[in-house]
C-alpha cells in the first residue's frame, strides 16, 4: 500500500510540473496565436538542451545517494557536495547559452527570458526530498507557486504582443517554485565543515546517468527545433502543444518507475534475479494496462479535443495526436526496461547506446520525413524511433529474461483498447457539441476499457483484487 501511495504522490508532483503550463493552453493559444506559440516552442527547445546539460543527471543521482545514506552528518555533506556541483554545472551551461543565443538577433529577448529556467536548476533540491520520501512537502510548496504562476499569466498576458511577458512569468514560476523548498532544509541538515566538501567523486557517476537522461528527453526537443528550421515556426508550436498533451499521459505511466525503483534496487543489490524479474513483470503489466488505455483514449478524442482546447488555427494538432499516441505506451515500456532492469543489472552503457542510437535515428527520420510530411513526419519519426528502441532493448535482454512472460496477455489490453477507441472515436466525430460531451466520452471510454479488462481477467485486475483482499485481512489474522 505504501508503494501505491507513493506512486500517486509522485504522480501528482510529475503532473504538477506538466500541468502548470498545460492548464493555461486554452487561454494562451488563443491570445498569442500559432506564430507566437511557435516562437515560444522553438526558443524553449533550444534552451532545454542547455537545461538538460545543467541538470547533469544529478536529480536521479542525488535521489539514489540520499536514499542510501541514513547518518545525518554524512547526508548533509552529501547534499552540499551534490548541490555545489549542480551550481557549477548551471554556471557553465548558462554561460554557454548566453554566448550562443547572443547571435540570434530575431529571437534574442525570448532566448534570454527562457534562460531563467536554466538558472532555476541551481536551486532545484526536489531530489533531496524525493530521496527522503517526503513527496508531500515538495508537492505542496510547488503547487502554491505554480498556481500563482497560472494566475499571473491570466492577469498579465492579454494580447499577442505579450509573448515575452508570458515566457518571463512561466520561467520565474519555476525559479520561485524551486526556491520555496529551501526553507524546509533547516529541519533536515546538520551543520558541517564546508571545507571538507569534495564534489569531484560525484562527477563521473552523475554523468553516466546524464547520458541516458539526455537521450530520453531530447526527442521532443529535437522535433520542435527541426520543425522550426525545416518546416515553419508555427509547426514547432503545433508539435509543442500536441507533445505536451501526450507528455502528461506519459508522466502517468512513467511515474511508476520512480516509485518501484527503490524496490527493484534492493532486489538487484541482493542478487535476487527471480524477484527482480517478477517486479519487472509487474511494472511492465501496469505500464501496458495504463499505456494502452491512455494511448487509444487520446487518439479517440483527438479529432475534437484539439480544436476545443486550442481554438481555431490549431487543426494540424489533431492528426499529430493520433500519430504520436503510441509513444505513450512505447516510452513507458522503454522506461521500465531501462530504469528497472538494464541500469540495475549494470547494463547502463548498452542502455545509453540504445537511447542515443534512437536519437540519431529520430534526427535522420526528421530530415527524411519532415520535408515530405511536415508536422506529421516529425510524429512518425518519433514513433518509429521508439519502436526500434524497445525492440533493441528486448533483443539485448532476451538471453537472460523470459520476454514472453512480459507480454503474455497483451492481446487482452490491445483488444480492449481497440474496442474502446472505436466507440469513443465514433461518438467524438458524430456527437461532440461541447465540453460536457467530451467529459462523458472520456468517462465512457474508461468504463468500456476497464470493464473489458475485468471481463478478460487481465493480470492488472488479478493484482488489484489481491491487493484489496490483503488490505481487508485483519492484522491478527495476518499475524
């Protein structure tokens, strides 16, 4: 039950980060228009390359190290060593970013406003509270700041000329959100001798975690950047909004990995391969059940949702969503196989190589498909790359993992998803009139998909039934 609770808390935090800008999309898309939305997406994608470099894999590395350290003085020393390394990386990244963007005369003000997000990384200590399992503290404080950011956007951004103001408010909200966590440290960290801090030992292991992190995050950035160069600046905006909708769904699927990782880590550390495999099967099954339903669901309502959510002028987002929807499931699989097995089994180098090969393939597909298919070509390239990554991972693992066991009853999920898609897609194209209809269609889709999973007695249903059964057993009986 603790794992389930932590999953939803972690999911809430991940969704908060994604939902803050997403909640303002219906308003911002109409006020700024496709061209300005595209400028924001393009400049943000360029900034994100340096932002990823600034993080240097320290979020995941810091979380794992803090989880392993229990002594107060050593934990405090560890925190300051990692934090100082983080500040150093931000200084380097921000300096490079300002130099590179100084040559972009047309978009320079927007680039420099986006740079605040890189600065915010220096003050991001959410990894510490994640490592101490204090998800609630992180979620509560950031929620307040993000909500205030949404309010300021609605109050201040009024016309299409307010793009710079929009970028500033969004970036400053992230910075203030990170700063809001610092006061809570006084109850955690003991005083130490700052002269004993040595951050160099953390560079290599953090960098090794950075490589797969960069590769897994860079897909969407590359597509936005190349669309702005090879197609039109507005196409970058279309892809940005479409991918943000999909990323919310991906966060719902991949948040499980952050919660299950400590459990899998213990199994790997003890050398219990049988238990590690069972946990992998569980994670893959949950990912398949969620990912399949969400992928078919977003594709089913895409035809009307994009127009209703974004307004007129954003019609190209509809086919984009339908093409990119499978990425929800594919990225979920790739995340589980990589984070919960390959890295724990010391296959980080192979995992990293696969992800970077996927990046190269994605870039190649973009140059090949965008000139022919434009926005849809970028979506096709992304999905094809993700398919290749998952197949490659499975090929690497097939000698030590029973691959068939990971997908034994996948047909039940796929069949349920197809049936749900057919019904909801038909209603979405023939019976859609307003937001109430969209909500009813979403609820109907959940009922149909969930009902079929129960009818087919899928593994996720069996696990849920067992969890409920265990929860109902009285303590004295358990004993």
